[in-house]
C-alpha cells in the first residue's frame, strides 16, 4: 500500500484554467503539507494543515487553496493557472509538526502552456 | 529567521570513495535537523535526523551526520558511495513554528 499518494502524476493544461491535485495518506497522520519544487529542485513549503489549523506560507498567491475533506486528504486547488506555476508539487504527511519524519508522495508534474 | 545553506550544488565523486555533503544553518537556541534524499523522479525520503542526544547520527544506507553546534553545521557523510546513491540530497531545519526550512539541495554524482 502506498503511504502517500497523489493524483494525477502528470498534469498539462492551458494558462487561465483551474485545476486540482489530490493527495491521500493512509498513515493516520495528523499533519499534511503541500510543497512546490521548481526546475532547479528548490523546495518551497506552500501549506501545512494540522488538526484543522492551516498555516500558509505568506508568499503563496491566493490562487492556490488547500481543501481538506478529512484528516486523510489534502487537495490543492489552483485557479487561473500561470506559466510560473509549472513545477512539481509534492504532498507530504507527518504525525506532528517540527520533529516528525515527513513522508512524501511521488509528486505531480504540472506543466502550464 | 532560520535559514539553511548547502554550500555545494553538485558533488561529483568516484564510486567507493568517501563523500561529505555540507550543510550550515543560522544560529538558534535549539534546532532539529534533517537530511532527506530524493532519487530521480521520486519524492523525498528521510535519511536521518537530529533531535537531541548524541551529536553523531546514523541513518539509512550507510549515511551519517554530525551535529556541530559551535559551527552551526550538520554535514552528511558516507565512507564509500555506490552508484545507487546518485540522488539529490536536502538538508532541513525546523523553525520556531515547527515548519521545515529547506536547503537548496546538493546533487550527488557518482562517477564509475
């Protein structure tokens, strides 16, 4: 069983479209995250979600919004996609913030044309 | 604010040679430090972490790291690398809000 799964694995879309990436974890963790990894492999935290508390990286545009229907899922919605949104997006989970190991999904490669 | 510096963007090394990947962080009262590895086209996975106690931390795949508080460093080492160690390695430190601050990554290139 995959611990952290993401769908889709690849996403190609046009500028201006709205898209979603789904993430599910079966580890029973309380905290989930979304990261953006650019073409230079730089990893940037976008959101962390812990016990219904959302911590937002202030540099993330409000076109990005996380949605958590339950503790095992944290989906990422992106409105009005821009060329600069092209990147690999990783979902991760951990039991708690800070000291716990984060378990990463396989990533979603988003290409905006 | 906490920051992490990985001094080398790429480290080429011959197979079976030792390697050290460098990581420095900005000073803080207490820190939790991590090394993650990303194999090609995969997500990241934990190699090792320092929370407290012994400053020498052993991880998976024969890697180890030493926490040096005076030098604010957490360098990663392996005595003999294998071709399968080819990957991107990320150092990270938790900040006061328990968010991980990530380094820019070091690409380990193993030469046959």
